[in-house]
């Protein structure tokens, strides 16, 4: 059956082909894509092109964008959506602003007593509800490895979280997921991390201490770990890993373990 949306999709892909050598270089830079099968690689490649047609990348002075750089960002943005179907998961924003370095952003917070606190915060990324995503380009380039850090996935996890309204650490769950299970498993881990930080050196925290800021940051940080350090996340917070695996419909730990078992050099390197 003929579909206008599918016709448009195929037209965009035909008008913006990605050369094999360019995509190869992108894959070489992003080790978290290792282990994807041919069908998944094809989906990610095409979805990256479509993403770049849907979202406008705005480089600030000092950021030089190439086709490879654009695809490197897009592939990381699309990886979480690999098995989520054709819904418009990144709706509500149209622009990604790229800064040449970390940036200063005014912050406001009203505490429980009603006092409003205002300060200047230094950030490598921000995601505003109904607004643009802001990324520091060095952070984008440093992402994509099995190292527990991914700026792109972190900020776009906030956008998934915001599909229900203000970011609160709970994206729209699938029909086979229980809100009570998600809340219990995520809250217990969040409380554990905060308790640890209250009594121990934050340098020895099981995951990035920034996850303890609030439930929204906990979801974003653990999403980073789910895709870039699933073994560590599963070891520390196995129930959080389970919930994220249900939400993203991926088993990144299995993919990593397969890579490690089949490639001794890969196991040693990672």
C-alpha cells in the first residue's frame, strides 16, 4: 500500500546518500555501535540521515561541522531509538545548538522553604522542554565509547523524559511495563546513591555522582551507562538496568559480552 510518509522517507534517503567510507569512519569512532547486525546498522544509518533532515544543527563560532561530524552526532542520538518503533520520540524540538566548549547558563531553583536560588552554572549540555538541545562539541566528540559517558544520549534522554511534561525521571513507559516497578527500582537506586554520597568520598561513587542531583538526572545518567557501560550499571544497579532494558528494548550488556567473548583484543581493550 502506497504511503506518503514512506515516499518522503525514501526520497530523502535517495537525495542524501551516505558514502561507504564516511559511514565506516563514523562506525570506527563509535565503539558503542560495535556488535550491531547488518539490519540494525542499515536502520541506524538511514535514521541518522532522517534525523539530520528533521533537526537543525546550529554550530556556534569555533565549531566546524563536517558530514562525518553530523553523522557521528546523529548516530548517537538514534541508538536509543533502535527498537522503539516509528513513533516521533524526539518531538517538541527542532534545533541542536553546538558550542565550541562548555558554557555558562543561568540557573534558578526554589527550595522547600520557598527561597529562590539563582546562580551561574557551567554545563556541557542542556535540554529545555519545548526548546533546543545545547551541546558542547568537545563533549560530543568524546562520546561514543564504552566508558560510561555520552553527552548526546544524556541530553536526549531528558527529551524522552519530557514527553510526559517536565522532566521527572519517568519517560512514557510501554504497555508491558509497570509504573510501580519503575518507580520502586529507580527510587531505591537513587536513594542508595544519595546515601552513599552522604557517607563516602564522591570520587568513589558507584556511578557519576551527578545522577544524585534529582530523578531526572538519575534517568539521564543511567541511560548513558546503559549504552556505554552496561556491565558497570548491571553490576551496581541490576534492577535499574532491567527497567532501562525494558524501556529501550535493548540488551546492551549481552551485546558487550558477546563482543568480549568473540574478540579477545576487544575484551582487553575495554
